[in-house]
């Protein structure tokens, strides 16, 4: 009886311990760097907005596809001059890519330079600041997204 009990416990414990999931297709390494050309993270915008040049570099050992997105920030990017004005300008962004789905595929070590067009609202008043976060999210990877913040100032138009 004792032998049967031990056998059942052994079978139960063995069935609850599962090996690592071998069918997980997520890559472990899709690291990247997202930078702004000439470190120009702050620009003036006119009626037609402004444009930033960004560089996405795949620093991993795998080929990876990154999806680009933009998020309007609700605070003035921690810029002292924006904080003192107390004004906030909602912005929108569009990516100038060959792929209309905002995706970039890069081989290991490869870089891609692309433009981000920042549009200002029609009712923007003078001396307003706006900030937008650009993010590159790797697909099918267990790697964190890379982000950068762009700041735009609308002077008296």
C-alpha cells in the first residue's frame, strides 16, 4: 500500500513539472537604439509643423521588425521654460516610411533613418510647448521598447 502511495505521489509530481515551453517563438534578443539626428530633440515649429530625423539601429544579433508609434505627452517634457509658461500644446505625428504600416525590419547591426513630421493644431496659440514620445516596439521579442521624446515650441506666428 505504501509503495502504491509513493508511486502515485511520484506520478503526480512528475506530471505537474513541465519543461520550458519549446514552442515559444519569441526571440530573446531584439535590442535596439532610437536616437535623434544630431541630438536635435527640441525644435521650433511654424504653421506647417516641423520635422525630426530619427535613427533606429538594431543592436541585437537577430533580424527584427519594429513597429513605430507616437504618443502625445500631457506634460511639458520637464523643460523648465515649458513648465514656467504653464501652457501645453497637443501634437500629432506621422512617419515618413516606405511601409505605410509604420514598421521597419532591420538585420543585426543595421540602421534606418526616417523622418517624423510633427503637426501642430490649427488653434495653437503663441508661445506654446508640446511634447511627443516616439516608440519602437520589437515584434515577437522579449525585449523592451525603445523610446525618445521630441519637444516642439511654437513661437509667435
